[in-house]
């Protein structure tokens, strides 16, 4: 969809926070930022090697006007609070864009004599990135010398506090690999 078509499409769409329709967002602030990693070097300059895109932040001022007896402002307020408390990811429809996978960070209602019958609020929401974790099993025979030592240390930590009846074959194998690696390093570099 082109940007022009998207604007025309969103122009006629009612604004919403999850399943709660909003009469208007009087202010929408769409913020997208990045962090750039920097590392100081000896000549007092810095080098950069990575840009990290931060999640989008959306700040809005909204209003919901009471219409008839079937439109209870307190019910609408409670629905927004329930959306926030549920910690579920929601979609937010603004005048600029439809945002999916959003979390409500802040919801503040402002009441005064002029807007007492309406629900006037500010809200801050943040994009939530969803990732899938994956575990991979690596055979011990494919580990490097450093990986083997790290593996051995992690196994020792995992077994801390457990009673053992002697060493396992795997521990003996790892100790032998470590001993051979140390001998090889000593012969190459003359020992440390």
C-alpha cells in the first residue's frame, strides 16, 4: 500500500486502543530512535560499529465524548485500564499508522470542570519485539579448546552441591582434552 493510499485509508478509520474506540487523538507523538555504539581509542577519538534500533514509542492525548445513555465513560476508562493490566500486546490505530504489538506504559486521566463529562487522557505505549528462542545441541567433538574449558566450568557449576561417586567418563574426557591442550600450548609457547 502506498503512503498516499495508507493516509486515505487511515483518514476514514476510527482511532482505537486495542478494542476501545477513541473519538480523537488531539496530539500524537511518534518517536523512533537508535543508539550507536561508540568505543574510545588511544588518540582520544571514538569508533562506532553498530546501530541498534530502539522500539517505537507513541505518546498520545486522547478524548472520548459521552454519546447517549449507552456510552458510559467509566466503562471505557475501565476497559483501557484492563488492557494495560492484562499486559497483552495490543494494536493502536492513530491518524498516521496502525501499530501492532504495543504495550501501554502509562495512562493518565485528567479531569476538570470543563471536561468533566468526557474522558480526557494521555497515554504512552511502546512497541514490543517478539522473538523466538532456539536451542542447539553441539557435539563435544566440535567444541574448540576454549569452548571445552568453558563447558567444563559450567558443568562443574551445574554439579555444585551434588554428591558424586567418582568422575564420569565425560569429565575424564574433558580433563584429558584440557591436559593435552595445555601440553600443546606449553610446547608451542614455552609455558607460562
